C-alpha cells in the first residue's frame, strides 16, 4: 500500500544520501528543499510497506504545477518497488493537481523516467536548455 507522508527534518540524512547517489541530482538542491513546510504546493515522501521510495515536491507556477522527484538509489529501492509506487501513487496525485485546472510538468534527462512518464500521458516539449519538459495531457486516452 502506498502512502504519502510528510518529509521531516529526520529525513535529511536519507535525502542527502539519495541526492549524492543520483547522477541527475548530485549537484542540485540542498536536502532541506525537499521537506514538508518548505516553499511549495506540497512536499512529502512516498512510502510502501518497506519504507521510503521517493521524495516529491510540487511547485505551483502561474500556469502549471512542477513535479520534482528524488528516487531512492537501487541498492535501497529496487526497480519493482519504484515501479509499483509510481504506478499506484502517481495517478491520485496527478488527478488532484489536474483538478485545479493546470497542467503538470517535470524536467528530466533520465531516459527511463521519461519513458515511464510518457506511458502515463506526459508529452515532450523541448526547452531552451535542451532538456525535456513533459506535460500531462488533460484528456489522456484510456489505454485499458
């Protein structure tokens, strides 16, 4: 069962370890940036029965919600746990955000993440710096 819980000061060491181990986030944000209560629409931790899987932060901009994710390293969060957490945790979060009348975007250069998010309805839009911004289609096709 997937739970969204607050990210707390006691999570700082884990967040620091995860960002240090992440080739896409090594030189980015301080770990406090991921904590519930920092400036954001929402920050938190997605957990499964074993423990934390991913820390999330959603920033509200004028026309969009920007989703940030810090995934646990493979030695702590195997691929199956990550996929199940994303499969079960992402849809309710996206439904809530889209219900506010804004698109949801994220930036990534991680091919695996881009492929997974594309399967959930996100579409690439090249940005000026050559990264990809993926936007959710507010009326995705039902692929059931």
